[in-house]
C-alpha cells in the first residue's frame, strides 16, 4: 500500500489518491501551494486537502450483512472515505467549500476545486445513497455526521457560483434521504443526548437548524425548534464544573446554550441563560472556565480536548452574539472565548494525524464565524 502521508517537493505538496470504486488508477496528484505567511485558512485548507482522499488509516462504522460487504472504504462510501472516518471526511469537504467562499484570494483554490470535483460526482453520491439505504444502517452517522453533511449542503446552497450550485444539486439525493430519516427519528427521540462527543444532540440540532433555515425547509425547522424547546426550555444549573470529560470535543452545557439562542427571542434567552449558566461572571473575568489540557496529542481520544477548546470558543461567541450588547456577561464570554480560541488554534498542525484529520474543520468554523447569524 502506498504511503499516503504526502510528499514535500519543491515547496509543493503532492497528494496521491486512489481511483474510482473497485479499481486502482494511475497515481493522481494535486499540487497544493505553500500557505501564505500568517494565512491560517491556508493551513487549514492544506490539512483537508491532504486527507479527503487519504484512505488509510481508516476507522469505519460499518454494519456488515454478508461477505459482500467486506470492501475497502473507497468502495463503500466513494465520496467520503478519507480523513480517517466518514464524518471527518464530510466536514473536511465542508472546510474546503467554506474556504472557497470566504477567501477569494486563496492560492489553494485550484487544488480545492480539483478535490471537490473528484468527490462530488453523480456516481459517487449514488453509491453513498445506496450505502446508507443498506440493511441495518438507518442510524448511520446520526446525528453528528449527518448534521455536518447538511451544513455542507447549506454552504453550497448559499453560493451563486455555477460550479458550487451544480455540486449542491449533485448532493441533493443524499440530502433528501438524510432529512427524511432525521424527520422520522426526531419524534422517537425521547430524551436529549447530553454527551461531549459525536452523539450529542444539541450540537447536531444547531447545525441542522442553520441548514433548515438556509434552504427554507420550514417543516424541518419547526420540528427541530419544537424538539429543542421540549428538551431544554426548563433546564437550569448546568454542571459546567463537571466539564470537560477526558475525551470531550463538545461542551454539553455550552452547546446547549448555543442551540437555545437559535430558538428563543433575545429577552427570553437572556433570562433562560441566567438560570441555565449562572456561572458566567459579570466582571469580564475568565477564571470561570479554563481550556482543556491535552497531554498526548498522538492519542486520538485525548486530542479531542483541542477540539473542545475550539468549539467552546465558537459557542461562547455565539452566546454573546444573542445577548443585548450591554449585557454584563458579554465581556466575560468574549474574553474566555479568546482564551480558548488561542489555545485551540495553537494545537492545529499537521504533526499528528490523530488531530490533523479533523481539527482544521473546527478551527475554520471558529475563525470564519460560521455559526453566527449572517456569517
């Protein structure tokens, strides 16, 4: 098997890939320019470009029904097989689309376009759809991976660029399947999923709501708003002191607060937040919440805490954005968000694949302020 680490050659990174499902093609290479000095988006784009078609190592969540299901990742899910797992591949593709839209001068544009053209084909998406329709896969990547997929669709939907509009249409069959499955699942979900990892419902609901509003799916939006209020309107005194758990990349408390700003009027939300997170100080201090500590960045679980710092930062910025400008909690939220952002962004590098295959997406969500209205 080829070494997929990537080859540094004359200041250009060459990324090797595999061919169409079921075949081995001649080596394909995409030239990725060096990052511009102090251009963090370039660094993040390079991380995604080096992994979206990097098949191994790979951790698949795969229900096998017979011997015929024993296939390599590129054949099971030919659009989203890279970046170690399906959901990281999805948000790696989202990252690339986001950079295209927010950085018109990015030198990464040719490489990004080539990578997305390779992934977003009618044949690849048809195979993705066939895969998730397989027996025993009703809950595949639900809700984290599917939420990121809908965020990817929303990102494409916002663009008037003909190529991005075409990709958006290519993804539509898989989008419709995921939305339909989610709409069927929500009434059956009796309780919120209050984890700091993939299955957390609050984070997923937030991404899904942003998608529903973007594509004007009023029925899906109404369902998500109702479920969010059902689960969380009466919540008080979130145990922030219990966070983070040792493998968290999402804060259960802060992600819930970031969700609820999306479903409550400002005055109601400000009052709800006072009861839900009374720990937020009014003196602008940051000691109420310290960044998570990663003691071994080569451990795929422990490195999650670099992600929790990034996601806490964007959640606190989102919470602050929903409060009145003169709310005394805003300075503490923004100062603490900056503390977490500084810590999280310093950790985003290509040194260890355990973090590099996904942290760039979290960093891009933060630095481009994706979750804040109007961004």
